[in-house]
């Protein structure tokens, strides 16, 4: 019984830690997503959508594209806020994004 409880708590903690990493959002120090220099640092695509929903509630996502800037990967998401003016939001995805290479397909 005691081993089962310990196992259960270990699994719960592992899932909680994984969930926290997936929703990591750093918009401190003036990171508002308005440029590469002010890109919001995120831990997952889910975190990008959470940021957009919280910051631009009710906006429509028009496109999403990975862009390389000085060797770093960024996800640029174009949205249409309720106000009606298209806007690009820049996300630093270097925490989780890895570019797929030809070598990945060969293995």
C-alpha cells in the first residue's frame, strides 16, 4: 500500500512538472512580442496560444511561421485582433524547438 502511494505521488509530480514546462511564458523585461529583440520566451506552442489569448483576447490567428534570426528560432504568429489591424507576435522558441534535418529522416 505504501509503495503504491509513493508511486502515485511520483507520477503526479512528474506530470505537474511537465505541465509547467509546457506552459512556460516569460514576458518580463519589456518582452511584448513586438519584435525579435522583444520576443516573448515560451516553452511550447501551447504557451504561445495562452499568451495570445490572455493578451489579445478574442483575436484570430491568421498564420504561424518559424523564422531564423541570427541563428535563433522564432515563431512569428500573425493575428487579427478585435480592433481589426493585423499584428505580428514574435516568440523565442529556442527552449523547445529543434530544426529537423535530413539526418533525422535517414535513421
